[in-house]
């Protein structure tokens, strides 16, 4: 194999590797965008869940306070 043939072969390999790296860069960029979109969707879903949990806990506390007030009223009426 002559030096020119080796140089041609190395040039072909270099071009093939360059294309492969470029394809991998595009794939990584696409995957990064997909992950970012998923993360954003997850953050929105978590915020929605947090809001629902806050409403639920607020309602539960209100029910507990009403129940305690009723018990106190019944106990006060029973002690009279």
C-alpha cells in the first residue's frame, strides 16, 4: 500500500468519523430537548398536584376545626 493510498484511506475514515460525530451531536441535541420538555411537563404536573394537595389539606383542617367546635359546644351543653 502506497503512502497516497494510506492517506486516501485515512481521509475517508476521517470523513466517516466526522459524519458520525455530527449525527451523534444531532441525536444528543434532540434527546436533550426531549428531556427538557419532559422535565417541564413534570414540573407543571407537580405544581398542579401541589395545588390540589393544598386545597385538600385546607379543607381537612377546616372540617377538623368545625368538628372540634361542635364537640366543645356539645360538651358545654352537657355540663350545664
